[in-house]
């Protein structure tokens, strides 16, 4: 009797799942930051948003978050309820580390750049260290 493999018995449009768990960002340096929502509304931050530029009601060490994003699965997000303090994991933005848009605080290379790090404070962004 011939034995069928998974491809032969999977219906059209079906899934073939991996045997082992999928891992991501394993070799990226990770930092942990405590973040507090000082606002009166929930704030949601997506997986690839430049964390340095998130809503100004989120209080945390912004300088440490420069050039970094959340270490979560792509297309997911973290929600910060008013008054909540959550510890998040951040990893460096990949590729050429060029960051454009978001809140237009960087609009360029997100490597180490002290001027870009200091600018949000001058623009009355909250900064907690």
C-alpha cells in the first residue's frame, strides 16, 4: 500500500503546518523598556512603528527607543490602556534603518543621531527617563 505525504492529502487551499515552532528576531539585540500611558485614551502601537515616535502620551526613555521597534509578530500590536504601565521588548529596525513618516521626527537614517533624539523634547514631547 502506498503512503501519502502531507501535500497529497491536503485539500486545495489547506495548510501544511511546520513540525517545529516558528521563531523570529532570534539574533537581534533586545532591550526592555517600561512604558506608561499618561493619557486618557487607549493607545495602540503596531509591530513596525518606530517606537521613538509613538504617541506623546506614552512616557518612557525615548532616547533608548531611537531606531527601534516592538519585538512582536508582524501585523500585531500592543495596546496601552490609560494609566497602564507595560514593559515592552524593542529590537533595532532592520534593513538600512531609514525611517520616514510616522510623526516626522526623524525622516532619515535612524542610526545614532543625537540631534534627532533631542528634537522631540524641544517639540514638547513627553520624555521620561
